[in-house]
C-alpha cells in the first residue's frame, strides 16, 4: 500500500499578519519552481508538516504538528511528531523511527505512543485532532 505524500504549510501574510494553512502534494510542490507561483510574494512559510498517512477517529488527516486528544485512554493530549523513540521499553531497548505522539497532558504517566506504519488504524479509534501547534499552542502549554 502506498501512502500519498503531501505537506501542510502554515503561511503568514507579511503585510496583514493573517495566518493560513495550505495542503500541497509532493507532485504539486515539485512542479512549482518558486514560492510566488504557489502562494504569492506576500506570504512567508512559518512551518511545514508532513502527512502521516493516518486519519483520526473522525476521518481527518493527521499531520506532523497536530495536537491530538485521546479521551478513551487516560485522557491524554499530545503532539504528532516524527523521529526515533523507544516505545514501551523496559529492558533491551531498541530505538525505532516513525510517527509518534509526544504526550503533554495525561492523568497517568505515559510519554510517547508509537503510530505504527504497519497498523494504519491504530489512531483511528483512539485519537482526535483538536488543533495544531501553530494555531493552538495553548493546548499543550509552554
């Protein structure tokens, strides 16, 4: 199964300070040689996040930098990130690379949850997107 490669860009208008979010596929991105062809010269890129290939419990696409909430399992709030982690490790730990949720708010101790590429339904029934770190940083504190 191939995953669609696309990115979410957070843009800021350098004249009005307006913030907007644009989703663009890798194909579209490669076909534009400069930023003014894509979104205009009045806009600056604040950040970008890659699509994880997963969707939340409501069917919304999950991107790097999304803030997700899990009310079914310890009432957790976390940020979707990509990198190396040691999930559920007690001994003989090995790092794995992939998408994970870095938990910032929870009732019980839990630091990270792996979003396994082999189990694309892992987040569908548990997590819901409630914002992103660019528009809603207050959801995860400082």
